[in-house]
C-alpha cells in the first residue's frame, strides 16, 4: 500500500479507487451529453493534441496552463499512456512532474504566480494520482500538499508568493488551494482539520451582502442579496468570484451554507443572459472567459439539482455552437478562442481545455466528480 507521510495525513485506499482507477459512471442521459457535445469534445481534444509541443506544453512554460490541458484529457477518460490521446496526456503529465521544484512548488513563472499555479497543478496531480499507476506522482503530491499547509496565512487564506503572510491576498487563491485539498481527499487522503477550518472562515469573509453591513449578523445578511467578492473588504462581485466561492464551500463540505444559494442566483442569471446558443455561430467564442467558465461549470455540477439540470444544457450548447470548425486546418479546427487575460496560442489552449473539461464533466471520470458529499470535511459543531 502506498503511503504519503505529510504531517497527520494518512493514506487510505478507497474501495473504488485503485492505482488503475477508471470510472464506471456515465451521463444520466441526452440532457447531459448529446451527440453534438460529444463531437465537440472529441474535436477539442484533437486540437489540444495536435497543437501540443513535443515536450508536453503549449508554447508556454506556465504549469497552470499545462495542467489545465492535462485535466481536459483526464476528464474525458484519456489516461496517460492509454487511449486515443494517451500520449498527449502522458507528455503533459511528464512536463508538470519534471518541472516541479525540490520543495514541491509547481510554478515556473514569476513568483507572483506561485500559489495560483501551484494550487491548480496540485489539484490536477491529485486527480491523476487517483487514475494512474505512475509512481512519481505520490512523492511529488506529498511535497505539494505539505507546501499548501505551510504557506497558509494566519487568516486562513494564501498569498500569491509561496510564503505565509498575516493576511491572504484574495479569493482566487483560496479556491485554487481548496480544489487541491479536496482532490487529495477524493484520492484517499485525510486533510488536517485545522487547515480546512481556517480556510472556511477566510472564504466566508469574502462574502459581501447588498443592503446591509458585511459585519451584520448572519440572520440579517440572509435577508439581502449578496455575492462573494475578490477581496474581503467587499466591492463589486463578479460571476467568477461568485462561482469560486461556491466551489470553495462545496469542496470544504459546507453544503448547507446559505451563501451558496445567494451566489447561485447570480450565476444562473448570468448563464441565462450569456449562454443562449443562438448567440454563437462557430466563431470560437465562449459564453464566459475561460477562468469564469471553469468555476461556473463546477459550481453547477457540485450544487447539482435544478441548478445543474436547468442550466448545464445552456452552457453546454453554447460551447457546442461557438466552437470553430475548419476540417482542413488542424491549427483552427476544434478551437475556442481566448476570452480573458491569456492571449495568443496559450489563450486558445486555455479556453479549449476549459471548454473540453466542462463538456466532459457529465462522464464523471475524475475522482472529484465521482465522490458524493464528504462528511469528514464538515466542520464539527462545538
């Protein structure tokens, strides 16, 4: 049995998770996956494989981007070294592993991207660990997870630079680490409760009600609309941060937190406004920028119920309608263009990988999409 010796972390092998784990879950029906969405996913994966460099990256040494490409393949059931795109997945995994620093830090860009790239890459490695028998992943995941705990700030958040500070920087960093920690749990690891409890407190402090003070009682705040914001001090909420906050609470097993529904109201409204399929006509556009799309898709899936059933088809069909088609040009066919801060070929890769991830989610191949509610992560009532 493999073991990871990180602080009080104890490795247990879940009954349905073995080194060669492959999901047996399937989409619930045509309302989740359609022939058109499967074709779009296949076309997008083909674009990612065709435009990957031999060393495993996509014209960028950003490990967060490379990890997102790997995530797209894993989400579609393409395991490293196996399947139609197994070689592409293997190259991406090799690239991430070979460029990790001795400390376990997963970042090659400037230090201001330390914990952003580290959290995202650790999350993807956690998924690969549950789906692969690659013995290199375990020791690296050990160091990567240890670094997350060591760099947690005193208020429960994280800074961009990989070092502990009195105060975390913003919610975008907290959600990256939340994904990494939950990924570890879903691959059989127990998480130190003090890390989780402090992080939950920090996430809730990023919620800002409209119409009353953020310092008002929870009873009063629940009477007003509100959203998660980038900073703790409040400010205008964005759909990206609304979705990121929901994902954080879900990953940390705070399933009944009233803030989730408040933010889902904003998220579902935005989907209905932006994701109408008739607004897209093979122009390569995505309904949200890739960063927002990444969290919106996960927020819908994790909350589930009517939010997922009523809104995922809109999101899915807008992606299908927007994908660019050029059968004779592998540099273009199957791509979604960037809609955010990442430009050029890396931006196309980012948008395409995220779109593929969202389209592949109903297959539930990833361990994080297989598990139900994790009661062990709930904060114990005192």
